[in-house]
C-alpha cells in the first residue's frame, strides 16, 4: 500500500469536507463503550479524524491524545476543540511509528483500511504502544455490510491479534457514516443520508 498516496487521499477528503466518516459527533458505539467504564488513561485515539472522540473523552476528564496522519484533519480537530472550549491535544502522527505508552488505544475505522502487509505492521506498532495488560478497542466495518467502505471479516480480526494478544470480546456493532457521491449508487440512497452500517467492536488485551 502506498502510504504517501493514501495520506494525500485522506488529507484531500478533509480539506474538501467530503469525508463520509465525518458525522459531526462521536460514533455511538464509542459513546456506549465509554459508559461501560472500560477506558483507562492515558488513551491514544489513533486515526482521530476531526477529533470527536478525543474531545468527548477530554471533556469527561480522561488523559487522551488524538493523532492522525492527515494534517488537515488535525488542523480541523484543533479548531473543533477550540470552538467547544475543550483543551484537547492533537498531533500529526504515523500509525506505524507510535511513541508513548498507553493503557488504552481507540481505533475507530482505521484497522480496516490496511491490506494484509500493513495490517501486520500496524498491529506490531499497537503492541509497542500499549502497556502490558492495556486494551485496544477497535471499531471496524464488517463484511456483512453493503460496501460503505473497506470491510473485514471476523477471521481477519482474530488472525491479526494472535501472538502477544488476547481477543477478549468481538461483538457485532454499527458504524455511522454519511453517504457520499461514490456510495450513493451502490447503496441506492441520496447523498448526505446518514447510515448505520454493520461493524465489529473488538476488545483486545495486550499480553
């Protein structure tokens, strides 16, 4: 996978405000997750986009850092936080080269964009960044969906987290997005429609 071309594609989506995963609020699955008291600081919100989860968790008193490799995403995330009066922290960062040690990592729709080779690199980086006993909470589009974005099956998730990991739970969930021009014909829905697509929500412990 060409990382530079991917970064440009994502950065352009943020710059032009056409990213279908930008919904103006946290993912409902992540809101529900926080209410279970499963999250522990410090938290890394990886692939944070416009910062909805980082802002939510900072407001609730967590120690959290949001990173994204798209500069326009980080620029807009900082502006979003400032507009809401939340002193949230954001940095441009590389998911394959993580710094710091975290008790919790949140991945909302990042894992599923990688091919097999980059997926393995990404999982190794996650392992380095988590403390032993720390948890990754991962929300990824399921292969039961209609093709709203990249999709993964249960076996892909379980296979990715074997050595050095324990998949404590893998449950069906939903991922909310906005239908863009490229998805409208496929889904048979007007552009701008909000959809809740099938997803996986995994809780994975770093051994």
